[in-house]
C-alpha cells in the first residue's frame, strides 16, 4: 500500500506521534554524532597518550602497539574507523584492560550505576513531588516550613559532603547500613539519598510553585464552590496543571544524577561506570571514555524524549501546535 495513503487515513493524534518519533530520531543521531566528534578530537588533543605513562615502552614496542590500535594513522582516519565500528555497535577494546572490550566493562558497571540512578530518581520524585504539593496546600504552615528547610539543605549541601555524613551517621554510629559496596538491596539506600537530595530539592520547589499558581486560578475556586473534597481538587484538578515544570526538569535531573554518580560511586566504593570514566580519563583510555560518554548521551537523549512525550500527552496544546 501507498505510505502516503496510510498516513492520510490516520487520526491526527497518530500522525502527531509518528512525526514526533521521526523528528526525535533524526535529532538524536545528530546529537550523538556531534558529541562523538567533539569527544574524539578533545581526547586526542589532550597532552600525553595511553601508552606514555610512568613506565614508557621501548620505541619498537610502542610502534607495534600503536599500529595495533591504529594510533599511528592520521587523526581523520582514526575518526573514520571509529565511526565505522560505532555503526556496527563496536565500541572498541579498552587500552588499559587488555582482556575486556568497552562493551564488557559497561555491561559489568552499568547495572550498578543504573540501580543507584533509578533509586535516586524515584527518591527525588517520590518525596519531592508530594511534599511540594503538601507545602502549597498548607502554605505558611508547619509542612511548608519543613519543606522549605529540606529544599534549602538539598540545594546547599553537595553530594560529596552529604555522602560521608550519611556513612558516618547511619553506618558508623547507628550501624543501620553498610558503609560501602553493593551486596544487598539495602546498600542502595545511602547512595540513592546522597545522589537524589539535590534533584529532590528542585522538584519540591517546582511542585510547590506550580501548585500555588494553579490553586489561585478560577476553575479551582469553582471546584471548591461545588463542594469537592480538597484531596480531589489537589490531585485530580490542580496537579495535572502544576506538574508541567516538574516534567520539564526531569531531563536536567537525570543529567545531574548521571554526573553526580561519579562522586557517589567513589564515596561508597561501588564499581559502576563512574569509576571507569575517572580511571579511563587518567589513563587516556580513549575507547572506554568515549563509550561511557556516548552511553550517557544516548541516555539523556532518550530521557528528554520521554519527558517531551509525557509533556505532549498531558498538555493537548502541545499536540495542536
């Protein structure tokens, strides 16, 4: 059948989502290509090399190693070969971990990083959103003052300060959690709290501000005049209109959690991909750093796409425009 005829028979909503997916896929490819090119040439421009450390190799051995990894080719040929391998899904071998490819190392560390990040995001949304709604509903009350204090503390205390404090208090004094490692589900609690406090504070403030704006609108006053329960007004009528700023922030929140995981994994001795980035950058392990950077870029592109899709699903004005 003719594709144009098939598209013509679709509903406006279906045509919107097809155009949305096509545009987002094209943008994702462009963004990943730009990030790959920028990362590739910036890493090569840094002084030193992957095999020019403290124990320098003899010139003859160094030449053989560079030929194996194509490091003696012109820089544009190296980039061309990297793109060829990337299109095949091959991120290349690790220079400093000879028995592993970049895919192997990511497969080892990614589940741990993903578990911490998912728990941190759930913690930020699960606590920040209801607390922001409650603070707006009880403006200038005790809950509002407590929420304001939590927001200020979450924004003021960085995770590299909060993490050691949580270890000292909950591990060394109360003995509730292990100070490091990731052997049991309970070991996710302290890293998730340390990683999620910053996003929680922002989500709390956005939810409170959004709810205060919506609660002053006429249709909310009309719902109260009809005698609806306050809980119904808050969660059925006010929350859908107030949640838009929170959805918009989810993309930057994921970026903050991904960046913060580098520090949190070091504090809690968790062998995630954050440690690979730090060691790879120090050792000039180009393929490993490139692989983790591209993985993070793809994750952020996907999360921003999901957030925009949720935004369009909630607000019909986005679809009409």
